[in-house]
C-alpha cells in the first residue's frame, strides 16, 4: 500500500522557488518524513527529513503541516541541476514498514522539470 | 571523498553465467543494502546487512546471494542469472544498523546496469 501520495510531475522555472507536495494522511506518531531525489542516470540522494517541526538544510526546506498529514519540500531557487524525481518516504522508528529494517520504500515520486 | 562505489557499471551477460557485482563504501557504515530499479516498479530492496556477518532478505531476494565479510564491502552474487534479473542495481549504505538507523540518511552508489540475455 502506498503510504504517501505525490503528483506525478511538476514544472518550474530556473531561479524560482519550487514547492513539492506530499500527502501522508495515515502517518503515525513515530513516522519521520524523508525526502530523497534521483537525478537522471544517478542513484537516489538524501535531501532532508523531519518529524514535526519545519527543517532547513543547505539543499532545501521541509514544511510539515500541523496535523502532519501533509508536507512540502521547498527548493528556494531551482536550478537546472535540480531536475530530478523527488520521493517522499515515511520511515518508522518504532517498527517496519512492510519491509526489512532500513528499507526505503520508494513510491513513484514527482518528476520535476526545470525550464531555463 | 565519502562515497559508495559499484563495479562494474555496465554488464551484459548470458543466462546461467555466474556474476558478482561489487559494492564498497569508505564511510565506516554499519548498514548496507542492495536495491533493484525497474520501470513501473520503482526501487525494491533485495538484501541488506546490519553489520559484518549479519545479512537478511529484503523484498525481492530470489536468485541473489550476498556476503558481508568486511564492513566496507557488500557484494551481490547472481549464481545463475536469468533475463528477469535484467535491471538497474543500486548499493546503499548508512551509518547505523540499529533501529535508530532508520533515521540515518542512506548513501547510494552510481548504479550497475545489468542485461541478461
């Protein structure tokens, strides 16, 4: 069963902010929200993760709704290099998610295109 | 530079010819894992290892073997490859193999594209 729902694709203009949404209406209290991205012809790459509070790092920001049923990955100024598939993944510290320990369960993700 | 390396990057082989895809990480990570990526199916975990000499099956282990004799290496072995194992393979590692390790970011290798004819 898919734990998260993301749009299949989004488009952005270079140097503009991008907001990538993720719905996770069945999230539990011990679920962390992780984001990975996969650039063309590369392996997935960690972007950010959070539990309840908004998080910032050098790559992006993560805004988490107060009820935690949705979150948004924010790229503040999209570049051509940010064109990738972005995956929103729930990770449960308290137990497994239908798979082995440490298993990242990737959905289909959102394919982000960035126009010059 | 911290990284996960895989070799070979590309491999074309024939049915039944044993092969090994190597994976090595230089970050002293406890946890290592293999995924395969197929169109329409996304990434699926094959095997994982919580630490040296500790391995276990992931979601799609049939037809694969692994070993973890050293912390840095986690080879994927296909004893008798078949065409349905044609796929893009990724090795990944993260710092801890414990339950708290689920919070650790995973580092992925560049991928190995395998074709079995």
